[in-house]
């Protein structure tokens, strides 16, 4: 072989080896990356080539797949109506649970948590997939059966009526989640269509204006912020200032306000202008054609959480007076009984307990008074049962200080709260989550270790203020544990996973998390919470079940709460309204429920009754609907 031919042969050999190495590198090393790349259209077409499994509530599909003539062969549909009705599907009632399945934005909710079952890719379905392959049947995904009760879910959804807030109902004896609603809701059908333009438009309309929940800034916005040498924290403040300025002085006034920055700092001016366009144009961008259009929500409150955020599981709120359930449980465990007289002054000075003068009007000094300046019983003492029914702040503040922060923190932990966090900076409570249902649930917190050590901050903690934060699910867990002899069960949403032929693949078993209180002591707490609803001084009378079909069969207990969410006492914003409670039938726990209405309370003279007036009727409706649906009569 002559030399030129040998060189050509070597070159071809090198190219062949390089080709062989590259081919194996692409297929073996980078195969997963190419397969999972969102731009890989083959993967997308494969996902939509077979029907995705159903999400089922009491035998009815609340999410299913419909065959189409599109390139994407199946369309995901939420709450599909009866074919004869001709109505459009509307998945907003179950959106907080189902989530959405979008070929642009991926999956959320149960669609994400149970994706491997619904898509048919789970290893649990191996034998089913093998049988489909051998018989030539079209592959299908498995289904997921939820624990929800349709009647309770509808009552919760209708009870909120679009008001910002959440409802969670549990079966105290198993932990099954019977209802969960986050409001305002959204229609997942708008995000599951096969029109990319329609999906993107709806998603942008649903997104909130608060960077705490919105996705990361766009590349262009990050570049503007960097050019203006503005930190993330300062950028957030600029956004808030923009919102407030637009609300206060309007578009023209805001442009005049920032005009000077055009000459002094052009990059900053461009950033301010970007925020201006983001907020000023919102509501005029044609969101009226999107189901459950949130324009009015954001117009009223620019910092409102998006409908895409599950308020029941992923939002943390000041607990208000529902935290007194924990105080009462701790007191019972340390020798106090419902008839024990405890101090209940009109004003309590935690740093000087001998002081009896009224609290200053501005509350500039560490001092606790009852909501609206009310008197608790005789203004000096009250029984523990009376103090809980009347929701006396001074009584529970002094009780918590005497018990000590470590006792209150441990009892909160027994009920499912996180341990107190060290330092002054709160952690990321949603990462990692407290538990999965399988949807993740943020961790509720009694506050920091330092707050629980200092008498003045512990006094505020005792009635759910200071840095106490709680999810509506955790609020329902309080009542569920009390109703069930002090036993707390882990909440769960998925009753069973099903094969495509609907045979059971896997079933969730109830799991006890803790014994929060001795059963004998728990009976006292049950009676005290019943007094909140039935006694003359009780604040939760509107939670009582008055349906004639259930009259005399059901006992209801609970706790109201009105949580101050304003930064200062001079703020005009309305407090959040809370109710958490349970229903017993012949002494057996049937349902526990928590209702939160954001800014649903009334500041001032109406006091703690606001939780009872605003939130308790919703809880009553949910409990009534559930009990009737299971045949209690």
C-alpha cells in the first residue's frame, strides 16, 4: 500500500472512531438530556399519543382525556360535563387538587405528584405495560382515586364564593382529606388546551404581581436591574413603590415622579419604566376572555397570591386565636382543668405583672388587651373554659408566660408545627415541606426561639400573633386531633392508585403522627371547644349545625380567630378571619374543618366574633353537606 492511500485509510479510521464515540456519547451519556429536553417534539407527541389516566372523586372523573383530531391526539379535560349537556368543562372547583397538565408549563398538583401513574410510566405498571405490548393493545395510564367528598368540596367552593381564602376538611380518624379549596381559583382547562398562544395568555393572566410567588425575572428585566446596580431586595421595594404610586397618584403622576431619573440615572429610569408598564397595563391586556379572570383581584391587591398558588397547603398565615387550642392543651397537661380560675385582667403587662393600668392607646409599650377592649368575665379572673369560649387574650397571654415558651413550643410541635427556628431570620418554610399529601405542605411555625423565651413576645405568640405562621391544613389538623381522642393522623389525598382496568394497584394506609393529648384530658378540651359554639359567651355560635335532618344528632366544637395581618395598629387593612372545628355524631368524630378568609374579619368593636361571623358559617355548611352525604340522619 502506497503512502497516500495509507494516510487516507488512517484518516477514515479516525473519523469512523470519532463517529462511533460521538454516537455512543449521544445515545448513552446524553440520551436522557435529549429525551427530556422540552424542545424534543417526539417526546411531546409520545406523551399525547395515548390517553392519560383519570383523576377520580367518588367514582366520577374530575380530570380525564378526550380524543382529538389534532397532532396531539388527546386533550386533557377537567370536570368534563355530561356529553348530553353540551356545557363547557370547568375545573375550577377542583383546581387546587388536580393542578394542570400543560405542554408548555408542565404539570402541577396531582397531575405532577402522580404523573408516573397517570402517564403509565410507573414501574408499578410494568406487568400492565408488558401485557399491552404482547397483546397489541394501545397503552393507557393508570388512574388515581382521591379521598375527596364531592358534597363537602362543593359546599367549600360555594361557601368561599371567590373570596380570597381556603377551606380544608379532614376525616379525623384516618387523615383523609375530604375537601380542599383555594380561592380565588382558576380553570386548568385554560392551561391544558392545544393552543400555545391561548395557554401562554391564560398563564400570564393568572400570574400574580408579587415576586415572592412569580417566576424568576425575565432575562431582559435582570439585565436592566444589573445595569442600574439594583439588588434583588431593592428591586422588590421598587416594585412595591410602583404599585403604591400608581394607586395613589395614577399613571401621569408616577411618570412625573420618576422623570428626574431619566437624566440622573438612565438605567434606573428604564427599570422603573419597565415596572410601570408591568403594573399599569395589567387589567387592560385582554384577560376578560380567561376563565376566572383575576384582573379585579390584582387591581384590589397587587400583592395578592396568584390563583395558581394553593392557599390551603402552600400559604402561611398568622394563626390568630385558633392558636389558643394549643395553649389550652398545654394547660390541661400541666394541671389546669376547665373550671380552674385563671387571671384574666383587662390589661396584662408581661414585663411587669404587678401593673394594672390600661394599655396605651398606641400599644407602644409591651401590653396585651382583649380584642376591642372587651372585659373577660369579671375583669379579674375567668375559668379556662370561659376564657377559651370568650377568646380572652389577656388570660391566654398570662397563661402562656407562666407555662413557658418551651412548653407551648413542644405542644405546638405535637400538633404538627415545626420546632422554633433559631435566630431572627425565618427559614424557607416550604423547602423542605412539612409533609406530602402527596402535594407538598409548608411547615407551620410557632416563631423563633428568642420570641418564645421573651415574655412580651411569648404573650403575643399565645394568641397566634408575633411570628406564628400556619397553613389552613395545619389549622384543620388541630381540630382533627382534638376530635379523635388526641390522636393526630397524617393527612392524605390519594386513597388508591388504579390500573387502567381500574383494579387497585396500591392503597394508602392511615398513619398516626402523634398522640397530642391524653384521651382523658382530651375529653375536657373537646367539651371546651363545644362551649365555643354553644355557650352564651362563645364566639363560634354560627358554626352550629341547624339542619333539621341533623338536629340533635350532631355536636359541634371549634375555635374562632381574627388574625391581625397589618404592620402597625394604625393600619387600615382588615384582619384575616379563621374558624377551625369538628362535628361529632354520638361521640364519634366524623369531620374536622378549617376555614380562612383573607382580610375577612372586621377591625374594632366586633372583635373576635369576626372569625365566628365570617368563617364559621362556611365551616357549618361544609360539615352539614358532608354529614348528609354519608347518610347521617
